[in-house]
C-alpha cells in the first residue's frame, strides 16, 4: 500500500467513525424526533437477530433473485436492441421518439400496473426493474457500436471479413467498454427497480421489509435494512469493477 | 461503408477475365466513379481512367488532395463500384480477388483490443488459417520488422513507428500479390517515416513479385520508392512517368539521384 492510499484509508475510517458518532449523538439527544431516534447499537442488534432468525437471508435472497433475473434478461435484450439500432440508423430514427418517451417516464409509476397485471410476485418486480435496465443498456450498446472506426471496417472487409466476422471481431469488442459501463449502472438500477416495486407491494424482499417496519415505526429495523442495501450496492459495484478491469485490460489506463 | 450499386453485368466481367494478360496484376478499364444517390447526379470524381499495372510493379499514385486517389484505390479493393468501366485484380473482379490483396492505411488501424501479435494474425484469422500456422507466420513477420520483443504489448503501448511496423507485418503475413497502400506513412514524423519506409522497401525488394499501388501526396516519397509514377488530376491520368532509378535503393541518398531531381521538377508544379 502506498503512502497516499494509506492516508486515504485512514481518513475514510476516521470519517466513518465520526458519522457513527454523530448518529449515536442524534439517538441520545432524540434529535430530530423521538420516533426516528434509534442508535447504531439498536440497529446492529436488529440485524443480528433478524439474521439469526433467517428473516434477513430469505428476504435478501428474494430481492437479489429478482435483481439478477431482471439484469440478465433486460441486459441481453438491451445489448441486442442497442447493437441493432446502432447498425440501423434509419430504424433508430423511426423509434427514437417512442424510446425517448418510454425512457423519460417515471418508471416507479408503472409498479401498480405490473402488480395488477402479473400479481404480487417476483414477475412484477422483475418487470419493473427490467424497464430500467433495458434502456440503460440499450443506449450503452448503441453508443458503443457507434464508436466503431470506419477504417477498421474498411481494413477488415478488404482483408476478407464476412458480416458475422465483422460483428464478432470488430463491432462487439468496440462496444464492450460502453456495454460494460451500462451493465454496471444497470445492476444498481435493477436493485432500485426491485426494491421500489417491493415497497409498493410484495410478499417478500428487503423493500417489503422496509415498508412493513416503517408502518410499525420500527426505525432501527428500517435503518438496518437500508444499511444492508447500501452494502449490497457497493459489493455489486466492486464485483463489476473487478470484472471490467480484467476484461478491458487492453485499454490505455486513462480510458479505464 | 457506402457502396454504389453494381452496374457491370457478370457476363462483361467474365469477358474481362478471359481477355486479361496474365502478366497484368491490375487492369483499370475506362473507370468512372461518381458519388451520389444514383451515382450519376453529381460530377464524377473519376472519368475514364485507364491504367494497367504489371505483376511486380511498384506504382505510386500522386495528385492534389481530393483528386480521387483514395477513390481509385477503393475501386481496386472492391469497396466502391465504378459507375462505368471495370476493374480486374489478378484477372478477377475485385470482390472475388481479395485473397490476393494486402491493404495499408495512413492510420495503422490496429485493433486496440488485440496485442501486437494478435493484430498481425488478424488477416490470417479472417481467412480461416489454423491457429498454429497463423501464430508461426505472425511471429516470423514480427521478427522481420524487429518487433518480436513487443509481441505481447497492446497498441497503445507502441510508438507510432512501431504501430506502423506491426501494420507492415500484418500486411506481409497475408503474402499478398497486390499491395494497396493509402498514404501509409503520412502520419509518421520525418525520422520515423524514413526508417519505416526503408523497412518496407527491404521487405518488398526481398521478393519483387508483389505489385504495389502506393497512394501519396508526397512526390519525393513517390519517386524514392516507386518504379512508376501516375499523376491523377481532373478525374483522369495526367502523367505516367517511369522512374528508372536502380534497385536496391538507399533512401538516404536517393534524393541526390539525377532522375529524382528531373522527375521532381517535371511533376512538382502539377501537384501543388
Ligand atoms: N463516400 C463519398 N461520398 C461522397 N463523396 C466522396 C466520398 N468519398 C470521396 N468523396 C469525394 O470525392 C473526391 C475524391 O476523394 P478522394 O478519393 O478521397 O481523394 P484523395 O484521396 O485524392 O484525396 C473528393 O472531392 C471527396 O469529397
Ligand atoms: Mg485520400
């Protein structure tokens, strides 16, 4: 570890301790409201209890299953659609106003619709999250394909490349960094979509737990689950970052 | 890649194939090219170009920027279909003759996600050469351009000169009968350019059966490298000059040659 990294790490830990201290202080002084004022200690003991009863695990699993299903399905669909649109500018021009307005819609507003249509189950959560992931990945893949250098295509064609080879050996690798960046963002949005859907109505999941505990004023439980969600988001992001660095070793460091 | 629609009948192409001289690598017959929706609406870039290039001949194409050099090269590569006339490469229509072609551009066009070795293998891979064979061939040509030590580096880790040498190795790995080169060294700085030119000339002179069409706007480069200089202007061939400087040439001293000076003064005014 270099000197700089060491300083940064120490500062991060100190900041964390300070924030915990402020939280504890707010709890002790009952600020801003006695209902909200729950200490880190209370939150921690909720997490421990909930984890040992299996409640935390089964709900985390319900949420993450939906997150991953939505991410994979909408991710694949988004890549295919984005690459296709990137290669067919005329089709893209026809579809653009529709895609833009669909993407501009506040997606959480669709949650009740999906719940009525699909029932209070995993499908409804997956559907909502998919509408977020799909558009993010679509625009990433489209931009990626667009960044193809015409000279690469010209050279490849003269050297004998056929259409499928152009796709596999030029267009996909060109688009990989942009696709990866969008998949990484898409994973976080998938979590957002699933938890949002669960908040509105669900049988299980971390969002549903938050809804339940806040309606019964169990704020230490709400804080605990929020913390857990934050940890999950950070871990997902780190895993994607690691994968990205391995896959994109060929990029100059400045572009990574 | 925009391509105008084909206008020649297959029959015509076939007749062309039968009548072509077996000593000719490239035949450009009365070729006109116009860009635009139907290929005829705008003023043609090329109008009635005739040019025959023999096997083993090194021809430089020169002319003002925008005169249609790249367009002519693209017609030979089958990237642009002539609105009129026809092209044959090794007796075949361009698109069927790509196995004979090597291609180099001003920008090296190395694929950034392939290391130097895999970039050299690229053309062989596209042509379905087995993995072991293409690796062996690529290593051979990387050695020929003194870059064996750089085989595992990514393109961004190479200097401009090294990148263009990788592009040379990629081209030679295909063992092409016809080399199409579009200002291949234009992006290099002066010193690097001369060393890469010298390397290129060495490779070409070591087995002189390859025909070259070398596009450049640098008249000095054209005279130093080529057997023949074709000046394009007003959509056609304006001058066709035989260089006649003996080979092998040393690029350090070629500009002192009398023929070099003569040709330079004869053509300079027309290039501008
Ligand atoms: N794809 C294209 N569509 C329309 N016009 C083109 C295209 N490519 C080249 N041109 C035009 O044709 C002329 C010749 O271009 P080019 O062959 O690139 O010239 P050079 O290589 O000699 O500089 C230029 O006026 C250029 O603007
Ligand atoms: Mg040009």
